[in-house]
């Protein structure tokens, strides 16, 4: 079997080992992906050809934007797809859970800023980093580009990523608002104005 991603992960956060406890994606979910234009290989490999397998697990979505695996927390579990979130420098820093039917998406540890963060510095033939609206678009694009998971923490690296691309005018407006920098108030002491 080929190595995970294009890195030699140490799995310091336990993301790989925890995500690997999941199950194979059920046939009904694979059929849903195919019906929505996602080739099955995109659930197994990245755009660069490295193995990074999407799995199926039972999770409990929490109110803080995170989730917990149902094996560790009581509550109403829901089935979700899980995949590893790779940092810009190649660390398996988190696990993402996504329910395609409801649109719920959350991270396990709250560390990941975006899916595909490892693509921030990757070569771009057209010069632009694609910012996808949701994981389905990302999977259709063979996991190239990014999907924002944490708006506040994703904004700084996206501002530095160079040219960005989106799929619609509405998405462009949302991204522009997200990337806008609100300047702090600037005070001038009274003695400086005299």
C-alpha cells in the first residue's frame, strides 16, 4: 500500500489512529457520491494520488462546532463520513465528520482551519487556490483546493495564499466578507492634539 498523503505522519494528535477505527463507507453512500458526480477513487485518494481514505463512523455533534466519536460520549449518535484534516505543514492535526444529507460538519479536536489546508502551498496550474463551498464540491474536485471549517482561523492563511477562486458570485461575496480585515479603533491622546 502507498503511504498516507505525501508525508510521513507521526500522528501526534491521534487523528490517523482514531479515524482509522471507522468502517468502510456503505454502498448507499458510495452510490450517492457517484450520483452527485464524485468518482469512487476520490474517496480513497487525493488529487496527488496519495491514499487518504474516507471512512464511516458514529459521532455525536456538539454545540461548540466539534464532534465526539460515539464510542467516547453518550448522546444521540449519528452516522457521518470521517476524513483526516492535514495541516499546511503535513501534520494529521484533526478529523472532520460530515453528514452529507444534513450538511452538518465538525472537527474532532477543533484544530483544523480548513479541509485541504495542505493544498495552500501546492502547485497551481491556473495560479488560483479553489475555495469550495462544501465537502461535496471538494470531493468532486478530487480534494484539490480548500473548504473553510473555522472562519476566523482560516482567514489569515487565505489572505496570504495569493489568488483565490470560487464557484459563484454569491460564494465570492461571502469569501470577500470573510477575508475583510476590521481595523481596530485608533485613539489619539488629548495632549497630542493640542
